[in-house]
C-alpha cells in the first residue's frame, strides 16, 4: 500500500518535505513518506488513490472540495475521521459526500474513537470503531490500521457513530464551560451520565436501530472528549467558562473545535424535529445567542439528576 498526503497550503507541504516532520501539528513525529508523495494539489493526489481518508475539519470541507466533481470520487472508497457537520448544509459527512459527490453508502466508512491523535502518535493502546455497510470494506480498513497498539471493532451504524461524534463534541464544550466556571469532578460525573442519555434520546428518535449506547463508539468517545487534556472542545469550553469571548478563544486555539460549528447545525435539526436536548440547546444559546454562561449552566444544573 502506498500513501499520498494532500496538504492544503503549499508552504506547509514544502516545510514537511524539507523538515521530514510537520512543524505545526504533532511535530515530534517523523514523516517517512517520499517527498513526491506530499502535495498541495488535491486533484493530482486523488488521481493516484483508491481510498480517500478525509480529515479536513467539517467547517472547511465544502470550501476545500469546491473545485471537485463527482467524477473525482468515482470508484473510490471514503474513510472519514471528521467529527462534525457541514455548516449551512446541516449534514454529517456521509450525507454530504453522498449528495454532493454521489459516493455510495456502501463505499463510505466512519472511523471513530474513543481516541486522540496525540496518544495514537505515542503508540498508547487505543480502540477504534469501523462503521460501514460493506463488511468487505470494513475488513480492508481493519487491515490498514490494526497493529499492536490499535484494536478495532466493526459496526454498521454509520449515522449513529457520526452523530454521536457530533453530539459528544458539543457536550464536551459544555463540560469545559462547567470546568471553567469552577464546577468539580463530582458534578462532572453527573453531567456526563446525563449527557449519554441525551445522545441516546437523539439516536432512538431519529435513527432507531439496535445499538448499545454504552459501547466505546458512543459512551467511550464521549468520556474521552469530555475529560481529556487533549480535547479541543473541552479546552474551548473552558475558555468560554473563564470569560473568553468566542473570537478570543478561537484565536488562541491552534486547532478547530468542531463542536462550535456543529452546535448551530444541531440546533436547526432539533428545531425541525421538535426535539429538546437541554445540554445541546444550552450550548447553542451561549455560543450563538450571547447567553451568560454562568446563568445558563446554573439553570441546566437543575435539570440534571
């Protein structure tokens, strides 16, 4: 198997080729790809591949792929590690790729946690869920990634795993806001136990199927995002809880907090389906309607049990 890497900015591609590591993210990890396999030309990179792994933040996916047509993805199988929704479309990645580029659902794979790239890079034991309708593709992806520190499990729940990833990022923002406001671990435990119930309500209402919400793709991913020091969404929320404005928190972070953009999309989905998720809606009011974080979180705390 040969790996090709598309890098959005030409200057970053040049730096990675010259330095043999990425100076911007996980800079301690050596890059062993041949220099010619690292490119900032997306169309040329796609021409060389049978599989496409999408890791672009959902907020920028539409912009980065705007010059592409369905023919560029014809016959290719897509792996998504994106944990967000396309703003303005209010779509998870499976639906966006199906509608915009005609990617069949059988050729779409969701690769989800619980895991953070920082620990993967340190070869710490991690478990990944591979969600796909085609068991052959599931088996192939497992062969690509399984090793002594990565274990895998299969799933057919494409929408459940995608929406769980979206919701856990929004919930992690709330967890961070509570942390920034000074709430302790005792409260956080109650909060997270309520949060997984909120995810279950959403799944059972809009995407009912036989699933165990306590599996690692749902509860496990929520836990690591709500508690981990590596969680961008928790970090972003903590800043908001400490009094940062949205703008200043975004400027200080070097990476994208997907939950910020997903919060607006989820608000629209909940409105259309007349569904009330208290944690998700509280985060939306804080981020998009200028509601006071301390007041909103105190009100939310009385709804938990």
